C-alpha cells in the first residue's frame, strides 16, 4: 500500500523547530509531485528561526521553511508532459502569477502576488515531498548531485546581483560579507572578468575560503578599518562596484564609501533590523547608483551552464550535511557560525528510497 504521510519540519516559534508527519500532497493540473532530495539552510531561513520574521514577513503560525532545493519527479499532474518520473531537478521556489504588469515585463521576481516557498504563510520544502508547477522544474545534467541542484538557487541570486551591476571586464569589486551569497557573488564576478575582488568578513574561516575561492584580498572588519584598507588597495580610487552581502548595520555605508564616484552599490544582504543606512552626502556627492537585489529572475539555465562548464564551482560551499530528523541541530550550527559552516544541507531522501 503506498505511503500517504511524510516527514516534514515545522517552525512553531523562535528556535522551536519540530519534525512531524503530514499528508503527502497531490499534484494538480500543470503540477508535479516532487520527492525532495537536498535543501540548503539559507540565511533567510535562519532569520525566521532566530528572529521569527524578516521585516513584515512574520511567523504567526507553524510553517515549513526551506526554498533552496533539488528533487526527483515522483508524480505528474494532468497536462504535464515535459518532465519524467525519476528526473533530478533544480526547482525555482518562486511561483509568480505570470500575468501582472511586472511578470509581463520580464520581472517575475517583483510580482506582488508571488508565492515563495518557506515565506509566511507559504510552506516550503524541509519535507519529504512537495508539489510545484512543472514550469519551475529544471532537469539537471548528468554529473550534478542533489546538493549541486540545491545550490543553484543561491547561485541564481549571485548571477542576478552581478547582472544588476552591469559589471565590465577589468572592473574592480568589493564584497562586504563572505557568507555563501557573498562568496558566490564574488565567484560570478570573477567569471565575468572582474579585475580585482576585495572581500570584508569578520570570520577567519570565511576569509580563508574567500582567498582560495574568488578574492584577491580579504580584510577583517573586527581588526582594521576596511574602508581605509580597500581605498589603499585601489590607490585611493575605490572600486567600480560594491556588493553589500552581510546585512549588518555598518556594511551599506561601508559599501558606499569604498565605491568610486559614479560607481554602483548593489544591496544583497537582509538586515536584521529591516533598515539600510548610508551617509547621504557620500552617495550624493559621488553620484552613486544604488540597486537592491530582489531574489532572482531567469537564472536557472545560466546557473546550470556555468556549473556544467566549470565557470563556477559551487560544491565546496556545501560544508555540512544533516538528515531531516536532525534539522534543528543544523540550524543551531548555522545560526552560531560554528565549525567552519558555509552551507548546511538537509539531505532529505534518495531516489531509491
């Protein structure tokens, strides 16, 4: 007799994460049933776990988090012919309406009616099964692991951030914050021809990783004036583009100060206090262009090609792996920045199980 229930993880409140059973969902027309393979513990998930909110998105009732994921196709809804049962796919977690002004103009990431996995009150995918539109599923080429597929989501954020910067070959870049998103942004910038990449990061293991991965220099904001250090490294000119990827109180203003006149600041990080502060005279006198990253758009095919051709190596960012039953342990590890963690992966199942 086929299974009718599955394991799922539910966040009941701050640091109250429970694994319980729930019914296996049924795909509707145009949808597929997915057997979850691997899910990354994103920084936004950690915000919900530690703070119970991101801005006005508040956990008011139990929710399944998780949105960086890969999965095997386990069942096809009516009208789905482009996918096959058993295929390993990377899955776009945002379900946009497809017909509003923003969707029709090619900006589904700005859709006001978007349903995004793991954002209250929409359930995510820290579970054994989920249902998603077939159009959100991108079959992975031979050689991609489930973790690779899950990491394509943060890689998509990095691609979108570099797209917004219109980075030109040889231009200089600062990355403020060397978490997984900052590191991937640096890697995409490097693949795009950045002339030099300067990273700021307080955690020693992340600075070391950054130097091996994408950075020409890495500075510790706990021990030195990183604005002064980057200005000295650039001969007083500043960088062409600064990516703020830390979400810390001080980093947006630092990004503005290290950027040359006429340059760009790309805000990627999510600040815990829901504010982004820059000194007005600095951004005004420099005439800076400031752009804010809202997730990503149309990036999965490009992300797959970049990894397939070796332009970006995402596998090293998956530093820790846990089964779904130990998800609370994974979140405590990530929230505490312990044991050199970059991305902890929740490995939910395997194809043959």
